[in-house]
C-alpha cells in the first residue's frame, strides 16, 4: 500500500493508536475490548466481522494476540508504516512503565504506596475484562453453535486444563464442520449498536497489497536480521557466555512458542528463570506478573521484568543499573520483533483467503473459542486477585484451580464491585474507571496500613 492508499491519514491514526495504548491495561481481554470499542464502534474505521476475522488469525499465531491484532489493523489502515506505528505504540507505554516499576522493585522492594495502588488497579481490571467478555461475545457469537463452542472452550480451559492450541484446533475443525451444516454460521450477528455509518474498511473489502513471493522473502530476510542483530552485537561486545546473550536467545525461542498468550508460557519461563538460569528467586515471577497485569501492554511484557532483575543481580562488567536496562530492552526487542514479522508475512495471504467459506467457518469457530478463552482469563484473574490462597484438583480429567474462600480479600472485592458499577451502570470509560479505582485503592490501602 502506498502513501496515497492510506485509508485515513497516518497522523490521525497515530493519535488514535497512542490513545489506545494508554488504555491497554488488563491483559488481552481488556485490550481487545478497547480496540473493538474505539476502532469498530466509535471511529467506524473497520467492520465488526473484519475485526473478528483479523482477531481469529492473530489467535493462531505465537505471541500476544492483542498486539498482533493492532499491528494487523494498522497494516489495513496504513500499510507497513501503519503496522509499525500501531504495533510499537501498543507496547511502548508498557515498556516504559514496567522499566520504571522494575527499577522501583529492585531499589525499594514492596512499598505501602505501590501495594495500595495495585490494590485499586487489579480489581478494576476484573470489571474491564468482564466487560470485554460481554462485548466480544455479543459481537462475535451470532449463532447458537458458536455459543456452544465458546462455552465448551471455557469449560475445557478452566476445569480440565486442556492446552490452548488443542482448544483452538478443535474449535477450528468444529467451525469448519458446522459451517457446512449451517451456512448462517459466518453471518454477522444482529446486535444493538450496529446501526451507524458504514465503516471505512468494510467486511468484504479487499486489501490493495497483493501477496508476492519476492516480497515475502525480502520481509523474512529483513525481519531475521532486525531480530537477531542485537543478540549478535551483545555476543561480540560481552562474550557468548554473557547474560545478555543467554537472555536474548532464550526469549527469542520463547517468542515463537507462546501459543495461547502469556499465561500459556509463563510456567515455562518461570521454571527456566528460577531453576535453570537463576535470574529470579522463587515467588518473584508472581510479583513480576502483578506488575505486568497493572501496566499497559501485553502480559508477556513480564519477561522484561525477568531480564531486568536477572541482569541487575549478575551484571558482569557493567554497572548493575546499566546492565538491567540493557537486558530489559534487549529482551523486549527479541520478544516483539517476531510479532511484526508474522503479521507482515502472513496478512497479505490471509486477506486473499477471506472469501473462502470453509476458512471463514473455521475462523468463526476459533472466534467462539476466543470468547471462551477471554472468559477463562477473567476467572483466572479474579481468583488470583480476590483471594490470597488457592487450591487445585488434578484428579482424573480434572485440572482445576479454585479459591480458598476464607482467604477472600474484602478490600479487593469492594473495589471490584465499584469497578463493575462504574463500567456497567455508570458507563464510565476504561481510563476513568481505572483512575477512580486506583484512587480508592490508595485511600483504602493507606488507611489499613
């Protein structure tokens, strides 16, 4: 797509992506909801089914699906420049925020003020994620069969611990089979609020950029060079055995196996970081996840915290603070560059397949599974936010983590109720709700301290 083919001016798109980036707290559910509300409902830049099609494709990829969805939509709006702007802005506030918070953690450890802030933010995120389940489900589940797929996916993930790739694969096959039996499966759902101006990118419009083998080869070559050059430079500057090279290679590998989002790979990252590389002490991964949960951007950003703490404690010949910042930025680089590569390589081909009825049915099934996944994440987050202790059942087919009721955190429950009231009753925006709950958390936390 040339500059003249931009759907909207890049300057206007950049402002919108920056505004979205400041609201991406709360994991993929809240992030997808923010983009859906801004891009589909408010600005009418992209049609609902086109948005869900892109989401279904991004769900199949390794890496954070919400960031890749932003990159994909940025590409639809403004080509490669738009993809880079959308993808970079999506993660930039989180990189800065988590870098600062990692430094605070290393320097000061737990503080009453920071804990009080998290006391307000984490419960607010629950309300935002629940809103996302309602919004995405209302828009994406236009057929009873898709509702069944969503419920089945939720049960499989929440109660039986079925791996995410298996859920997605089964949902895709189910969608394909059901699409042959029910042609209406791929029809857009009838939902209130769909009456409005036609979107700039309609559901059946075809992107101007055609797939090309030469373009794909060039994109792959440039992407691989951009991806691994910083690791090579680190090896030349600090030696192959330095912590920077270890982290660069390890997190490069993790970036291509993160199917199912951050939660699916965190157990593996935690085990390697604690037991193999000794970058973290036992239990610190949970603290890093808490920081990532309450900062903008994808949850996989927690790897930046891992790298920061690990390099600070084993800086080699560098100053600990310099080593920590360098390691955090290097890890962020090798984690997210592949996300851009996957989109820029695959999007032109996927666009040409949108008219394929079988593929549309399969992706509709995956969309149903995505709703179940978001609901499962909402439950996971609520359990770990509202309760201090959990227990597990792993007998037979069951693989269920459930809360210990006596460990209920009443303060978190109260702020969650406040967040739900503001989101669903008062119809407050995400940022306004987060601000109110953060203030409530600070007041309550300092009062109880």
